[in-house]
C-alpha cells in the first residue's frame, strides 16, 4: 500500500493478536475503554507535517549531512510539568546543539525525550520493600511512585493526565521557540542559574561569541538576516511502550494516505519489546513516523536483520534509526557485527549512540549511577568503530536534565559517589546534569575530525 513500510493486514489494533509485554493490567476494563474513547477524540499532540519534516531531516542525517541530538529525562514526572523545568531542559538541549553545530559544522536535529516519556519498562513485575511486595512502578502514565497498594494499582485516568501534560509541555516549547527563545543571535537567553560557576563557562562563551560574530559578519555582507538562525525545529520523542495509549492517538491522514502515531514525532522500541513477532513491532510496522530501535548486548545480527525487514521493507529514507547501547566495556566486541549485519541488508539507517544505559552501575550504598568517563569512552569508541567500518555515527541519545542534580559521577567538577546524595532526584535512572551534558557535547564536537 505504501512505498515506505508494509501495512498488509495492519490496523491500529492489530497488535492485540500478538503477545504484548510490559503492559499494565488494569482492574476495570470498562474504565479503560472510556478513557481510550476520550483520547481517540481529542486533538492529536503533533501533526503529520511535522512528522514528515523530521523524517526528511533524519534522511539527511543518514547521508551524513546532519547530526541527531536526542536527550531528556529517563522518565518524566507529572509533578515536574512546570515552566521552569521545561525551559531548563530546552535550554540545555539548545546549548548542546550550538556546541555541536560549532564543532561538527553541520545542522543539528534537536529531539527531546519529553512531552510523553511517562511510561517505563521494568525488569520485574513486582518490587519488595521490608517484606511488602507490590506491583512495580511503571511510570506516571500507568501508576504512582508511592509504595502503597493503592499507588501501584494501574489507573487508566493517568493516560488522560499524560496526554494533558504532554500537550501542555509541547504548547510551552512551541511558544518559546516561536517567541524567539531559540534565536542564535541571543543565546544568553539560555543561561541556566549556575552557568557562571561552571568550569566550562569560558569555553562555552567563546563558542557562543564565535557563532555570534560569524552571524553578524554574514548578515553584514548579505544585507539581511539569516532567518533559519532565529527559529529552530524542535521535535518530541518517547518510547512507544504503552500500546493502548499509542493506539488512541493513531490517525489515518487522508491527505497523505498513511497512518501516523500523533502522540509524538519520533517513537522508539526498546530492547525488552523488540520481539519481531510481538505486539510492539506489529504496531510500529504500520505507522509512518520515523522509528528508532534500541540495540543492546542481547541483540543478535539475525534479530536485527529481521527487525529491519519487518519495519522498513522498502528501505524508506529517514524511516529507521538504530540506537546502540552496549556500554564502554562491550561496544568494541559488539558493534562491528551489528554494522556488518545492517550493511548486508542494503538498508539505509541512521546510527546513534546511547552511552547511558550500558554504563549503569550501583554504588556500595545501592544507588544507581553512571560514570562520566565510561559515558565519554563509549561515545569516543563509537566514533572510532564507525569510521573504521566505513560507517557514520550520526547521533547521540542521552538521558539528561537542566537541573543541577548529582546522579552521575565524574565530569568537570569531579563528582564522586559521596556527592550523589546531595541532589539525587531521578525516579528511575541517573541523568547527566547541566555541566556534564555540556561537557559531553564539547567532547563530541572535538571528535569532528574522526
């Protein structure tokens, strides 16, 4: 039916005939149907034109002409849907993109893990504390983080709350962008409260001044403004985990002749839900959004090739991004085989590196953390391995926050395990703070010759 993907026998609910993992078990089926009916009638969160524009940019990144920056919270919280938190996340992504633009000398695609990252996969269905066992917290879209029986019961009304928070977030981001907040002429708008105290402040200022001087020079000789520096494109992404929620916002767009998941621009499939014959792959194969697949140590070459064949049988440009997350210790032994496997299919993909998930460890006190040195090492190795294989690393996927948290150790301030307790705020996984995220961008920008 379509040039880009196979919709044979597909409809938005066809995934119900497949095994669906990581899904909540709601006690009241009628309440679920009521919420889904309401969600399906509400306006979509994004529109197909935005989705197609992103797909076009990803296709350019596949050819080496752009670089994808995808970042944000591990799991968003409804309580953190406020203007200050949203602006801070947008600021750090803008700052990182300016550094990457300066260093890589190519346009940056800005994609936030935001406005929908409310559901999280879990390694176990239950959690035990002090001999009390309850269902696991699966994100604000499903249940509540408090450790009581009532908190952990899946509540379908939370899907409606998730839609509302996502809409509020996207509305505020769009207002900021349209209002000139992202104007490259005025990056001082993006300063976070503690930027002046950062060891990287002077280096960042030099980059900003260089870009500003270049813009002024170009506009002086061209006699007019460079309009694309005054307004940027910014896209949303989240893991397409909660299939009922995703289905409710999936629409057929007559003008384009395709189905789109309009809960986000750029959904991805995680390792836990990437069964070729499973419900998630069945759902994803029929939507026209650009898609990403997380690739970890458990992925085999044959499995990856089957996923590519199922999700992008006609090799549509911009359709597929592969986000590898092996960890600094395994990337050298795992990634080359994945590159060879994809090359053997003849498929065009965008390779992106997630240096966070494969480098998670626990401290002696039981806190999960990530070492900045390991995060940086994985990115550096990824660039090297792709170059040696004649491939192209065209993006990074990072869990970060605009807040001054202490969740990952290392970085310019040399945070240690003892520092983690000062401001450890993540509900799920540790994130890079502002300084660490900016430092990572600077180090990536320095790899442009590789």
